[in-house]
């Protein structure tokens, strides 16, 4: 018998029929002798509906009241799923985040989990209940309802698995696992049986949308084994996200090709090449809450250099406005940029022990006439910034160059 935490997203519980389908799946796991804690999101589209409703009332909704309202989406789902389980003759009990209780800080709309009191859940499990918990929400020390922000239900599932020392945390989504790249771009993409937390962190941060990076970080920190599965397939084994030292990893040099076209590039030309200049440029950007990704500073000539970096595309115009007075102050020549770029990344723990990965990637792109504008590397990834119109071509040729196609 294993203790398993399962998390089902909005599409998995998007209608009464789908909720019944989830109930039947959960019932099969329990009848096999497992203890089940089930974390659910709001029904598909419900959170967006509530957010739109709030904005009809208040242009900039009060964060505390917004959390009170949007948390109701999950409350509906846990009640409906518990009813569906009871209809199958099972005992089930639902909990909101405050009932568990999942203690968070008081950063409304983006709260962080501080502690989980798992006593009630353990008692119910020992009495044979299936425990159904609302994802995405908690309560602060003062008793205020909080929500965990983007990817919050995944984080709830992982946090509960860590608190309960569960054997596995299963994340059910609309895909059947983690692929070597997006099958919509490369139909030959292969589903991975296993991937390391390091690789999954990189894939998530670089554009893979299968899991939110925050939940992967949490799982890695507390050594929670994660499995990504499809809620629409009965027999899928999905992808297990685990540790390199487990000795069960696929012996591949490269695990996947990630991509992201939500970035923009900004360059300040003719920057004085002196100590502290990077802080003078990026300090105001950071103070404005803009996250900077890749950074390149060219070798200076005649005491001048060029300084380039990337930001999220939604921050592009705002960052340009921030930098205009900065450029004037430091006596730089010009600020320019563009938001028609893409970042493509090669990811794999095998880079640590295999030489020539970078040269293979660069040669492959060169053979297709794809110019590299920026390069960033770590122990297990190589990222390049290229013109957005070449993104899909770059993904396809790199995927083939590193032999990631489906086996014949």
C-alpha cells in the first residue's frame, strides 16, 4: 500500500462528466489498496471568470478581497468531487486550504506556504477516507484566505506530498508526460520515461509549460517524486521526475529542446566601460520589478562597450522607457531593441560528461543559416537567442541533430 497525492487541473475537472471520470480513476487507485489525497483546481475557465467579474466592479481589485473570491472556484470542485466519490460508494471528505490548514505568508495573490498541519488528513486516511483538498489556496496567521499565484494547485499537491511523506505525487494534466520537445512542432518528439529535477527545472524555466517551475523547485527541495500523467488516458505511465543519483535515468546526453518566444532584447550602445556600469543599467530595471534573463556585455573599444539583455516581452516597452533617462545619465550613445526574438535551449545532464554539445548545436544552426544573437550556458543547458521567425526550424533541426526522435 502506498500513500499517493494526486493533483487534477482545471481541464481534468472542467465538467460534471469529467469530475465523475476523475472519481472513477481515484476509486480504482483506492481499491488497489492505496491511500489517496486528491488536490483539485477550479473547473476550467472559472478562475478567469471570477477575475473578470472582479474587474467589472473594481478596476484594480483589492488583493485581499480578490483572494476571498477566486478561492471559491476550488471550493466548488472539492465538494463536487467528494459527492462523485460518495456516489460510487466511497467515503470522502473535502478540505479548503484553511481547513487543512495550509499556513502561508500574507502576500495576497502570490502567497508562499510556510507550514502544513497534516493531522486531520492523516486521521481521515487512517479511517479509510479519500481526502479531497482545494489547490491554490491557504490561510495566513491572521486567518485571512490567501492564494498561491500561478501554478498554485501544483504547488499545493507537492507541498502536501512533502508534509505527508507520500510515496509519489502524481500531476494529471492534458498531456501524457514530458516530451523531448513540443510534439506540435516536432511530431517525432518522444515522451521521456524519466527526467531529473535539474532538467525539469531548466525545461520549465525555459518555456516548457507542462509543470510550473515553482512546484518543481518545491519537489526538488523536499525530494518528492513527481509523475506527470494524462487525465484522459487510462494506462499511461507518464514521466517520472526524480533524482540523477537514483540510477534509473535514461542514458541520454540531451533530454530535450525547450523554447520561448515571450522575450524581448534590449541593447544599450556606446556604454562607458567602467566598474559599476552594469548596476547603473540594471539597478533601475530591477527596482521596477522587471526580471532580466540573458545578459551579454561586449568587449569595450575606445573605452566604450555594448550592453544587451533580455526581458519578458510584456515588460519590453516599460523597460525601454526606464532606460532612456539611464542612458542619458551614463552618456551612452543609444538604446535600441526588438521583441521579435526567441530563445531556444538544449537541455541535458549528460552535458557534464560529454564534450562537443555546444559545437554541435552551433554548427546545426549555422548550416540552416540561423544567426545567433546571444548565448547563455550552464552545466546542463545551452540557450541561444535567435530571430523569432527561425524558432520552429531551430527546434526541429536541433531535435534531429541530438537524436531525440521517436525510436524506429
